[in-house]
C-alpha cells in the first residue's frame, strides 16, 4: 500500500482526466518513473502557461496518446521537480495532500506542500 505525504493511505488523484504514471488515477510510482509523477495538483491557468514555457505543454490535446489536454481545475499527477520549479517561480498550483505520494518529500518539503494545499471541495475529478 502506497502512502501519501501525511502518512495515510494514498488516495486517488483523478480519473477524469485519467492521471498517474500508470494511468490508474493515483500518483503511484516505481523505479521506472524517472519523472517522479507524484504530486497531485489542481492545475491553474498560470501553471499550465508556465509548464508550456518550460517545454511541457499540458493543455494541447494529443489524441495519439489518448490525452485530451488539461484545463484549469483539473487534477493531475505532476513531476515533483516540475512542481518545485513552479514553486520557485511563484507559479505552483494547489496540491491535494491526501493524493500526493510520500516520494514527493524527496524533492519538496512537507511545509511547502502544506502551504499550497488545496482547501476547496471538489468531488468531480477523483470519483
């Protein structure tokens, strides 16, 4: 059983859009996940623009990869280093702590994650 950054059982991040390194809806990881896709974030327009400016366009649909593109408000498992890069640039999107894998703590501090914790209610993405 995988654990989240709070020490509890890792919760699903999103099934619509379907996220995760394994496309299982969770920010699970293993040794093959070089990008460490472990931070469950609720993406913002600013973050999507920031990510695109760094060469990772998450907004444009890629039908060949069965990827519809992300919109602000979608939840997505981000690479821990990309989230940290966005944090350092003042563009970090909110984080769903219960759905963020404990491996994220190898890259970012729990204090930083908590400072950016998603505080709203949304039940549409991880059902």
